[in-house]
């Protein structure tokens, strides 16, 4: 990469102008990346990750070189570690992990994206990633911190927005229960439900999280599922009029309990099943069908990508709420690419409140 610098200096009354060229050899700086080392059995561990140091790669026509500033780690990535068919291709052993990321373009061979632009998209877990320009979206750091494009103004925010409003369809005065309520999606779901005039009950795994939901985000009630002695009794007390919308992020015993409190015509947006992500055999739990049948309830699984034609609408509304102060967000950030495995594994230990990120730059 070549950099042209204009300079001037003064000798007596004469001002001398000139130009010099400095050759930037980015290959002198090393690039660290994270390789998928092995498929886990049950809960992943650090042996699933391997670090590799390489030269910074060259780009071809139509590509850009992105200096990554933030990596996103998300629960859905656990499913990609399994070698089975799903809505997104599994990670391949020996290849670099990929996920949502935001960064700054350092070199470009594309007409629309130039050096210095900030972009968001799916990128590899490394300090410098080569990405086809057509797969990236340009963002403005002046509108909001660039990290928000991976959280409240990114995939989690859109997941909450469309899952709740398109499937949950909350109405004024209804009761909305959110499992995994202190996560990147759950925190947004609860706030939108409050804006729609609902009573909102969040289920999370620590008193710190419950306090955050109630005192910072305006949830009406919160239940710590790890310390409650009777989850159904506590839920029934928190939902005296029953449950109209259950935003499902967790699965397992929590969902088995919430389902028993459904009202007629309740709606269940099925977003995640984090309780089952690390099991080696699928557990047999209570059968829900009789509850869904007798309550005439709707259970609908969804993937945020099915609403891609409406992303513009969703992002505009989320950004408006954020600007107006109606929507709050929290980020849990670890620094350095070496901390990425810890950030990912921490998702399954319930360590984060809000969006989990890794800051590289």
C-alpha cells in the first residue's frame, strides 16, 4: 500500500512544497485468527479454539480488507459447531470461525466502499479480514457507536423487533413473559413490550440481572430461576392475569412452566433453546400440545433472516427509539482477540448482561 504525503517548509522567505511517497508494508504486521479446532461433545471448552498467526492477506478485485474493531459472539454459534443440517451451514474443523463483526476498511478494490469506511457484516474471527464488498453494509459512526450495529441496531435488535411485533403481536394491557430476559435479545423485547403498554415479566439467572431489568429497563417483575423455590408459584404471582405472549429464548424446564400459564390465543415467538444447546441427548419433557390446543395458542419458530426485506423499517424504528431515549442497551465487552473464546463460553455460564462483544481495536 502506498501513501502520498504533501509537505512544505520555509527557507528564508521561500516556501518549498513537495510530495513524498511512503510505502506501507502491512505484511510486516501479523494477523491473528481463531481456528475451529474440534467439534465439542456437550459444553465446548478452550480446546475447540486454536490461534494462528499469519501475514495480513492481500485483496482481489471486488474485495476489501477490514480491520476488525468488534467481534460479536452469539448463542446460535453453538449450533454451528455441530455437524448437522440447520438454517445456517456448520463450522468446518480447521477453518476460521465466522460471525458478525464491525470494522474499518484499510484497503479496497471496490467502487462503492473506500478506505476509511466503517462496515458491518459476517466476517472471520481475525484482526484483518478479507471480505467481498457486496457482503458488507456501510455504517456511520456519527449516528451511533459502531458497536451498536452488532447489538441494539443489529441482529439482536432486529430479532427482538420482528419476533415480538410480527409473531407476538402484543396488545395494550397484555402480559408478556421473556426468558433469557437479560440477554441481547431479551432486554430489547421487554422494552418494546413496555412501549406497547404491556405488563412485562423477565426470567433471568441472577439477582444482578433481575435488578437491572426492573430498575434500568422498566420490567414490571423479574424472577431469578436459579434461586426460586417454586418457579410456577412465582410466575403465577407475577402474572395474575396469565400469559398472553411468551418470548421463548431458553427452552427446558422454564418453558415447561410458562406454558401452563398461557391464556387463550396466546402467542409464542420461538427464538432460541439455549438450555438444550450443549446436551448430548435431547431430554424428554412435558408435552405441550394439550396446552396449545386447549388455549388455542400459536407457537411459531422464526429466524430473523426471514424478515430481511423489512430490515430497513426495523432499523429505522429501533434507531428512533434509541435517539428518543425510549430504548436502552448494555454491552459486555472483553478486549483482545485472545479473549474471544472466554467471551463465547461465558454465554453458556450466564455471565453477560446485554450484548456480548470482543473489542479488537
